[in-house]
C-alpha cells in the first residue's frame, strides 16, 4: 500500500544529538573533532545500498525496496513514497534520468533484469517495465538516459522507457566490452560529460570511451592498473572532464585485517598523453575504534562510493564510504596529494557510500549510506 510519510519523529529522535561532536565518541559513532553527527534516518535500515541525489530529491534503493525522499530540509529528510518488491540484489548505483522521471534498478540476483521505475510523481512511484537479460552488476544512464550501459557489457535502448530493448547482450560480439577491448570485466560506468564515459574495470586499467554512437563505442584512452589484486570500483572526472585530476577508488572485499595488498584504495590520476599518470594513493588502516579506525573488518578494508565537493577545482574535498571505516573526508591538493581531513565511524556500521547534500547552502552536510544502519547525517566543519 502506498505511504506518504514525514519524518516528524526525527526531531524528537535528535534531541540531544545536535551539539557539535568532539574527537572520539559521539551519539552516532566515533568522529574527528571537525565532524558532527547530526542525526539518523531510521526508515531504511538494513541493506541500504544505492543513492542518487538530484536537487531536492534523494532516490534510495536497498535489496528490498526503492524510495524517494524530499531533502529540502537537509537535516530532516521526508519520505515521499516507498515500494517493496521482496528481494532483488544489488543495485549499487542508482541511475536517474536528467529530467527526474525515470529511475533504474539492476537486479543480478536472484533474477537477471533491468527494472524501469516511473518516479515523475515522487509520491506515487511505480514499476513500468522489466527487461530480462539486462541485470548487470551495475547499470548506468548515458545520453540523457536514452541508453543504458551495463557493467557486464549490455547495451539497452531506453528511448521508450515503457518498452526497453536489449541492443546488445553480454555474449554478443557487439556488446560494448567486446567493442572497446575489455577482457577482464567491468564494475561501473560514469558519464562525466554527455557522450563520454569513465569505465571502472576489474583487472585492467580504467578507460575513457566515446559513446556518442551508443551501439558503436570508441576507446579514447586507458590507464595501467597499479595492482590487479583489487578492482577499480568507481570514478569521477570532475567538472565534466575539464579538471586536471581524475578520481578513482578500488575495492577489495572480505579481508578482516588491513594490509597493503588487501586494501581497496582511493587514488588521484592525471591525463598523460593517451594514458593517465598515477599521482597518489590513500588507504585506511586498522586501529582501536577511538582513533577512528576499527580493529577488524568484515566487508573489507576498502573504499567504496564517493563524491567530490561541488567546489572541487583541480583539488578540493571528497567524501567517501569505506565500509567499517565509515566516512572519510579527503583533502586533495592541486598536485594530487591526498590527506585525510576528517572521519565518522558509526557504531555497528558498514558504510556503502557518502554523498554531499546539495540542499545544504553551506555545503557541509553529507549523507552516509550504511548497509546496516540506514542513513547517517553528518556535518564537516573543517576547511572547504
């Protein structure tokens, strides 16, 4: 049954939780002295996975439901609608069309389908189509979401979202992996400028691909892979590819202890001829919890989804999820050097992603999307 819920209970839940955090324990977790725990959104606890924030709306998917929030008041999100579907895994990325009318969910388990949701009416979201055979690990909109690239090589024609068509299946000779020479598999695609994508690969260097002709993509450039022990998970080329820095993060799962060969790092790169040059690498370490570092890990000593600050220009601030290491705020220098600027490690958490909140006028709030907790609202009070 449709529900339109307001988080009227949240202010009461946050009584006593809004004072600035000091270094060490806070009501929500361990934090550096320049990070405040603001509050917690309880509705999406357990398996909260993917988020896209567009203007005043936040689109969230988990393994059991999809939902839309109004974040006009960024410290008190309001749930507009939620739809339950049982169990679909995993939809780490949440593609939303530029007009905000269509949202995609890629189900790779137990089925194999790309599900198309009509989210034009944020209070009445509905499933309008499912395309079998297109349930790649992640799916990404390209060309204003008229086409979709799956991480495993599928190409979907979404020009009529009620009737999506599989233009290239995984095993086809014309799937986009085969056309641009990806042999070790891919994890995610980021369209950093209309018609150009950054491809995060698994065992090869990341790629830049021209997809202005979506069924005939062309490789533009590629990097080397510094350590195939981990995979390139996701990337950004800020300012539509005009920035001199390219941001990538790697993933390595299910390692209880941090070690150089086990860590999924955050990295900075810069264009160099027809390739890219690695500038710096940041990786987390184990600690004592009170120093902002967990003693052990479950999902991995690894980076995950991240976002550059809206003021990022040849350097700046990045917020990133690091599983049991929570949210790390990273300060990127113009030469690509990475320094940790702050952290928030929730109690009993495993942070999938961290994103800046565009409706926060000061640009200091971030939402930490956590597999076990839901959404933590945190504020960075340091230099931006």
